[in-house]
């Protein structure tokens, strides 16, 4: 949506709100609603993404007859990532982690015209036909979806290059929180968000010593904006929605043995709603 109602009265455009200061934008939180008067669902603002997608408003609560409702509710703002998912679920034999947002205007692959080099993936472009690739970039969001939805992929020996150039495999680089074993190497940790006190994402209760992520104050607004929530409490398990997270970093340990990492920037973290059918990770 490009417009929203303020306090049920006049409308404001996403482009206008995007020009306001962070403090001014914060004053609109909780005051925005769908411009369709028959709906009036609460809406949220998403600023322009790093790959150039324009600012917009979105809501997961439109009524069935709302004229602003997307044909695929709850996923409108992530359509680009959906299309990327389709692109990277191919036969490529190597993945390279990319920390920016998914883009439909950039094809981040390593091409090869020599079909005999190694087994190659194939990506179809209607303008160029099938493009053969032996490596495909992948963002944290689609990586989390694939880890979450594909048990076979979690144990794959497919090569995976981390953001700093560290070379590993999916199985060794990506660890579910329940399988965490401490080491000083750079790695990817993923799993459910169980607790979310302000500035923290915890994958377990206090006494469970499961991985935690500290969000520096300078990153908090962008992290919440990317997750499409108003406050950390909205991420906590048992609320209206449940969320999963994925983070890349080098974990330390507290004196009590709890592993934790300080987020280097919002680009090193992705948060996704749990599937509505309740399905999730299983051994």
C-alpha cells in the first residue's frame, strides 16, 4: 500500500513518511490504518530497502473484502524474497552467503560457459533462456526458509561461503540452536525466538544456556522494522505470532556458559514468522 490513514482521518503516503526523521516516524506508530474504510486494519510502515524497493505500508490483518488486500496475505512485502527462493532452489553445487536484501533486478550468480567444469545449476531467464551456474548467492531470509523447511538440506555437504569469505559446508556452517556446541569460529545459528527482552533475542529460557543475540541500540529500529513488529515483546514465543531467527557471527560465552553474539549490523540477522500451520524443525 502506498497510503494509510492517520488516526482514521486524513491519509499520508509512504513516500512522505519516508522523508520524515526517525523520531517523527516513530510518532506515527499505532496510529496508521488501512485506507479502505470498510477494513481499517492496523498497518505498519516499511522504509526503502537496501536494494532500492520503495517505502510502503503493509498489514497482515485486512478483512476478506478489503480492496487493499494482497492475493497472498502476510507475504506482500516479501514477494522479492519468494521469487529468490524459487531461483536458488536449483541444482547449483555451491552457495555463497549474501548479507543484503533479495533483489529481483540483480542475478547474483557465477556463470560458466564450460559445461564440463562441474555439475551446474540452471536458472531460467525469459530474456536469455536457461543460465547455467555452478554457484548461487543466497540471502539470510531464504537460507532460513530452506533450513527450516528441508531436513535433507540441513545435513547437506554443499559448499557454503560465509560473508567474510570463510569456506565451509551447509552442515558445518549452519547449526540449529538445539545442536549448538561452542567454538570460536564464524558460524550461522538458527532456531525459534523464545524470549525477546528489549535489545535481545533469546532461543531459550534463562537456565537453558541456549544461544542469544544482543542487538546494539543503533541497530534496534532497523531490526524491528525488518521484522515488521513494533517492539521486541512482539517477537517472543507465545504471542500472537511466533518467529524464527538466523544470525551469522562469532559467539562467545558468559560465565554461566550461555553462548551469545553481538549483532555486527542488521544485515547479519533475519527474522521470519513461523509457518501458520505450526510445522517446524524436527530431527
